[in-house]
C-alpha cells in the first residue's frame, strides 16, 4: 500500500504529460489546415464532400399505377398527413389514392407531352420536368463545385431514391462530409422536416457515418435572395418597356395546423397583423433588412413574408407593388 501511494504522484504526472502531448498534436493538426477541410472540399488526398439535393418527388411514369404508388408513399408520410395511422391509412388507401391516381395520371401525361426533357425526349427516366430540371441543376452545381465534391439528386418520395444516394456517397464514394440540401427555402415540417427525418433513418443502417450537415432554412440567405432577384429582374424591365402595377409572390401551401405548430409556442396567429412587421419592411430604401424573430424563424408563413420582403427590397419594389 505504501509503495502504491508513493507511485501515485508519478503515475498522475505521466497521465498529465500524455494529455498535454495529445492537445499539442491536435492543435498542430488544426493549424496545418485540416480544420478547413470542409471549406476546401477535402480533408485528405482523394476524400470528397458529398452534396445531396433533395426535392419532393414525382411518379416514375405518368401512369395510374405509378401515380398510385407515388401518392401512397407521399401521403402516408406522418409529417404530411398528421392523422393517427389507422385514419391516415384508410384515407389514403381507400379514398385518395384509388380515385386520384387516374385523374392525376392524365394530367401528368399532358404535362409530359408539352414539356419534353431538356436532355432529350429519348430518356424515359426524365419525362417529368421536376426530374429533368433537377438533373440539370445537379450538373450545374457539380460543375460549379468541382471534382472534389460529389453532387447527387434525390427525391424524398420515389426516384431517384434518397437512400440510394446516401449509400453511394457514404459507401462506394467514402465521403468524409455530407451536406443535405432540401430544395425548399422555407422550412416546413412536411417538406424539410420530412427530408431530415428520412436522412437520419437511412443513415442508421450505414456502417460508416460521415460528418453530416442538414440545411434547414435559407429563406433569408443573401446569395439566395440575389440569385432569385437576378431571375426576376429581366421580367420587371423588359425590352418592350412594359410596367407592372403589382408583383405577386406565390408559395406552396400547407395546412394551417402545420403553420401554427411550426411557430414557437404557437406564436403564429394566422392573421395579417401577425406578419405586419414583415410587410412593413418591404420598402427597399429605408431601414435595415428585415429579420425573423426567434419565435417566428420556423413559422412557414413568416418565412414566406420574410423572403417576399427581402426580394422586394433587392428589386427596389415599394410596399404597394407587392
């Protein structure tokens, strides 16, 4: 016992020295540049960053059976229809999908006939404009980022499969960093939230999980606002000299209960007064750019007003014009 007590200070000193050595090695590694791996696109020779662009989805074919499968997968998502499972199953499988699939298939066929894919009508996988434009976006993002990045297009429902994209990037590609970008600027539980839940569920089955960054909302991002303003500006000042009295900003709708649940503590009142602060900040020449309050940062309605205000400001529109 006496011998052990005498050795204890030496043992503790040895542990302290080893800890200091590890701290110095970590600091040296960070200073050498490995801490900037994500920004550079690689953390060691040959390693890459994987980027997954995720949209909602589209039927594999413009046929009734394919539309039925798409509707069933889409509407059975508990973040899309928030009813208890038995009621949701009955509503989707007995009422919506069986009757809606034929009407929707006809609409999809008409859409495919008037909107051939830009990559060529011979490719049957790209019959849908959502799919063909998504593939075009993927190629452009890949070209912009360079070879150290691997960009995949995936759909939350149907093809190209989100799980397949994650398995390729984390399996054969062996990326060290994974960035998931839902193509929904404004966060909503039924869109971005559903994508994030699906990603986490798919990653559980993978033996190797890299560093993951889930992009949530970018409705206020300056680059996003400027990019959209560049797309809109030519239409506001056409060569013909036409002018517009009103500019309408349109966003996809979600149930009011989703809007209310997305605001902190039920902040959203679903009224014009609730988002008045965002409307009054549209003036492009006065005051600082509007920002979302913490209580409203995940409120879908508030995010839409925020994007509208920032776009109007960037385009030089007055409040009465939008």
